[in-house]
């Protein structure tokens, strides 16, 4: 049994995690084997997140006064959380892919950038393209507009040169 001082340290550490994490996904993990749990932890780390198994009453106490309070108050059953302060889409994709191959892993709720989301929203978030892909598309669109502008500007000069050249060839311009 843990000493009271150790429990207080755990509570403070969890409260700090809740304050720092921008994105939290709460899940149930009943009947996961040790190998499946190891694979889940590896998947979460690969997506740039952290993973913890938490006691419901400890999570409820630690979440008080943090953005995570709305989802931690009514937890039941075995609970774990995956959290990150980086890209929520990558973590949601990794967790959703893991949940498809392991049906005993189920989502309960989540918080993305301070907003509470439900299970359907987590799945919708997982279907979005990755942050890098979105940035690449925006950069392409910006670059394409600039390219079109340069083409139009150079086209005007080219057209003027063609008209002058044809006028000279047909002796329409006097020298």
C-alpha cells in the first residue's frame, strides 16, 4: 500500500499533466494483455504522446481546476489516458488505428485544445489529414497563386512583344 506522501506526489504529478496537456483522450482498456498494453504504449509514444493508467478518483481530484475537469468527473471502469501538447490528429489516428485492431480498447471522451469532444469527434479528428500535410497543401496553394500572378504578368509583356514584332514584320510601324 502506498504511503500518503507518495499518493500526494502522484496527485500533484497528474494535476501537472492535466494543466500542461492541450489534448487528452480518455479510454477504457479492459481485458488488454500485457503485450497489447506494451504495443499501445509504443503506438502512443510514436505519435508524440504519453500514456497513463489512472484511478478514477485520483483523476477526478487531480483534474479539479484544470481544463480536464469536465471529462474526469464521471469516469467508471478501468481508465487510461493518452495526452500530448503537440499534434492531436496524430495521436487520435494512432489510437483509432489501435482501437480497430483491439476492440477491448474503447474511447470514453477527450479534450482537444481545451474543448471537450465525444467519441464521434475523436473518430472524425482521426480522419483528418496530418498537420504537416495540411501545411503542405496551404503552402502549395499560396505558391500556385504567386506562380499564376508571375505567369500573367510575364504574359502581358510577351504579348506586347509579339504585337510589336508582327507590326515590324508587316511594315505597319514607320521608322
